[in-house]
C-alpha cells in the first residue's frame, strides 16, 4: 500500500500542464500486445508499459506508467503472471475495469502458463478481441487484415517445422516460455535452464545437473537462450554437453527497432527459423514470410 500511495503522489505531481491529443490512446502492458494494437488500429497512439527486451517477470511499475494508464481510452493486459503487477497501477491511476481488456482470458490460457502469444492461433483470438474492444471504444480498426496475416504465419511456421523430423525437434530454452509454440508445432520440450514459467526463479545445482544429463541422453544439438536473459548458464551447459548455443529467441519480449523480433509476426518468424536451424544442426534453413 505504501508503494501505491507513493505512485499516486508522484503521478499527481507530474500531471501539471498535461497535453491533449485528438488521437485515441491505448496502453498495452507487453510489447507483443502493443505491436498487435498498432497493426489493428494504426490511427491510435499506443504505449507499451514494457520496453523491448525487458523481462516482464521482474518488472516494477513506474510513475510514468500510472500517468499513461490514467489517460488511456483502452488498456490491454496480457493476463497471468507476466503482468500481474498491473493491478496496483490500475488502482493508482483510477482506471475503470470496463476500460481494461484481459486478452489472455479470451485466448485460452493453459494452467498457469501466460505465454499464449507463442501460438499464432491464440494470437488470432487476441487480435479479434482487441479489434472488438477498439470497436466498442469507437476506435477505427481492422483486425481482419491482421488475422489473415496471422493465419499465413501459422501455415508458414508449420511448413517450415515439418522439414525437420519430429524425433529431432528437441527443445531446451532458458525458461518454460515456449510451451504453446511447442504444442502447436510438434516439438518435444526436453527441459529448461530455469525449470519454471517465470525467470524470477533460480535453478539449483541439482536442476542444472539433471538438465545436463538429459541433454546428453536425448542428444540435444542446440540450447536456445532468450533475448531478455543473460545466457551465461546456457553457455556453461553447452560447453559441458557439447551442444551449441542457438540464436537468442524472442520469448517474453519483442526486440528493438531493426531487430528480427521488432514485431510480433517477425519474432515468431525469427524463432521458427532459429529453431529449425538448431534442431537440424544447421542442415535446414527455411525463412518464414507472413
């Protein structure tokens, strides 16, 4: 409560001389949601509370976030643990619940796994929910065109992944962030450096030893680090097992402008290409174009 009270005071102190704009304003918690919103409603002013390559699991709300939320026409939250920190900020900003769209609730979360965007089919549901919310708020939108691109993305990733035998699609990542992707495209999750759905957890020595043994037993060729984490443990495991480190995956966050993960669709395309190259030991390369 003391933290929220402090946010309110800081927010109030920074509100003098606020700017007005004719553009409808959208605030999204995650980079993925913000990118989707920009595609669906190009005329809206979209703010992402999380910045590119920011770990959402350890994020702390800032006064600027509260200020942005207070002036939003629509707030998009991803749902689950990745933006559980939003609740206090909404209270501090005085945002009505009717202005908040819980996208994750509408796409079908599986258990406690909040990483729904790793499945383009769920992203289709998210796009439709975002479009419907914008329409209710009177924001011009075209979710249909974006959904069509997501359908092409899904088909392209599946065709790419089918070029690698299912027995070779063995996934080891920094943490359990690609479960939805793996389920959609027939990938076996062998393990994770951090055996949890959040990077806030820490692997024990026993966890690492077990993972090393599993990688050796399963003949895993590539370990995939993630763009928003320090890959030093992954590198150590790779040295011990003889596996290689693949290109960093876009897991919890999109990347900066100009990177392969600067957009949601681009991030899935880049991940699919990196995974296929890693699974096949570099023998297969199939760029996905949605």
